[in-house]
C-alpha cells in the first residue's frame, strides 16, 4: 500500500501534462468519430500530435539547463 500511496503523491508537471493530454485526446476522438476502432485510431493520432510540442519544450528546457 505504501508504494501505491507514494506513486499517487509524486505528481509532477510532466505527469499532469501527460494525463491532461491523454484526456484531451480521448475527448477529441469521441467528438470526431462514431465507430470504436476509428475512435481508437483517432485517439492515438491526437495523443501523438498533442504530446509532440510538450516533448519538444521539455527537451529545450533540459538543453538550456545543461548549458
């Protein structure tokens, strides 16, 4: 139980952004599509498109910290 409690309390900005991005991808996929399999495909596409800017910003921030 302590490992689960530690995982729940160790929320950082990266984890919150990933969860928000995933929730937005699911929401957009449900709004755009009607079929289950097409919705799953759309969710993956939206998730990739929404997570790319976050990854780029994170890499740029890490690069500026290392310099």
